C-alpha cells in the first residue's frame, strides 16, 4: 500500500502535469528530454492546424522532420484526385466484397491517369517558409508519402510546380531502393513508402543512409501513420514528436462524390467507369 507521503507526491504530480497548457508543451518536452536518462526516450503526439508549430519543436540539427504530402503539405484543391476521393473509391470497392489488393489494382490506374492531368497546391503557403527555415537551421526535412512507385515522377513534378523541394542533405539527395514487403524508394529527399508501413519505411531509410537522429518529428493528417512511426522510434530509441495535422479535416468531411464525378466529366468528358477502362 502507498504511504501517505507517496499519495501526496502522486497527487502533486498529477496536478502539476494537468496545469501544463498546450503552449507550454514545447518547453515541457524539452525539459523532460533533458532530465531523462540515456535509456529513456520521450514520445508525444499533439494536434495542430498550423504547419508553423513544427518550428516550436525543431530546435537542433540532431532532429529530422518528416512531412506527409497529401492533405498535409499539398492538395489538389478539388474533390477529384484528392486523398479523400481515393479513400471513398477504395471503401466502395471493399464494401462490394473484393479484396484489398484487387481494390488497389482497380483504382490505382484511374488515380494515376487523373494525377497526370491535375496540379497540387500548398495546404498552407506558410509551409514553404517552414521548409526554408528548417533548411537555414541545418535541420533535415524529408517527405514521407504512401504514394506508390508509378507516381514517383509525377509527384516530383507536382511538388516542384507547387514550390516544394527536399533536396537539402547529401545523405538523402539520391535514389535508393528500400527493401520491405514491397520495394520503397528514396529519391531527392522524398520517401515513397509504396503502401508499406510508414514507420518501418522511415527507419529503414534512415538506417540505409547511416543516419540516426536524436529526435524525429513527423507531421501527418492521419493518426494511424503517426502511431506507426512512434512505435518504430520507441523500438529504435529515438525521441518522437508527432503532429496530427488537422488543417484539412473540414475539407475531407465535406467530400462530395457527385461533385467529384462532375469534375471528372469536366476534365475528361468521361465518367469514372469509362475513364477507368482506358487507364
């Protein structure tokens, strides 16, 4: 049983933690990290709608920042070709009773064809400034996307058109195949996970590049991906800060399948079914 003194200590600690506001978290995390032993690795996930919050946590050159692409750094500015559009079609396929691999086989050619004809734009213009600031501080930033390998060339073009570049560090400014369940690819600071686990892909890439940071900051609109990266950081004794980026949440919630179909007709003069047959 706990002694009276231990109970009072426990209550005091709970009160102290609960008094920490959102805006105090960066200082609290830094202090916490400094006080822990070398065998303890801090881990935290926060919610944010501002990409500039990354700068509160990226403090030194022993940190790597990994940014998701779709609905985090970029989006198409319409329903057609968006991440939520893909998820909608994918769910429809699964609900019809077909397998996950078959659903991807049927959807991806259509996805590729549409992206050959659409551009991307920044979710926030401030994201370009954030990347520039990280570069000036000597902090490596990488793109970490689930996009598949047939999208590599088109994605690089889309990012360049939107003003994004991850060509910063010699360690990552190259083309490197990462052997996982499916081959992943690093090219010029962009990691294409190719439907592999994001955490495993990121860590494997860092290992292949002989890089072990003290801290990984991961920014992603999907909590599941952050949890995957968090798990691998814990296993590999790396401090982890996850930022669940919710800027596009309301846009995702307002997805309209009919509007997407109309956008397809306006762009191609064909509906999904007809377009998919020619993809």
